[in-house]
C-alpha cells in the first residue's frame, strides 16, 4: 500500500486510502492519517470522498483521534472530506 498511495493512477491511490476501511481496532492509525495527509492536496472528488469515508469509519472506533486530525488539517481538508469525516464526531 505504501507504493500505491504514490501511484499516478487515482484509483490505485484511492484503494490505498480505503484498504483499512473496516479494520476498526486493528487500523494502523499512523498509516491511515499519513495516507490522508499525502492526498489532502488532491482536487479529485473520489479522493476527497475516500478521505472523508475512511475518517468517518475510523471515528466510530477512535472519535477523539479523528477529531484531532480534522482540527489539525481543517485548512487543507476539502469541505466534502470534513463533512463526511465529521458525521459521528
């Protein structure tokens, strides 16, 4: 996945973002947040939606960590990503 997040093809990068989607407590938080940070600059709808989706799902397990991530990166997160990620926090 570490190679995938840097792939030029957006669907491969999106898959790297989403691969831990249902891991709950087994989520590698550093990797999850790192991948989100690597893709914050992207303008593509599907990448922005994926960022919000993975953060929203992880917020069901660790809401404080997601809230902290959103606060720290709010200026760089798209409105779509924030809206999706904030649903449960």
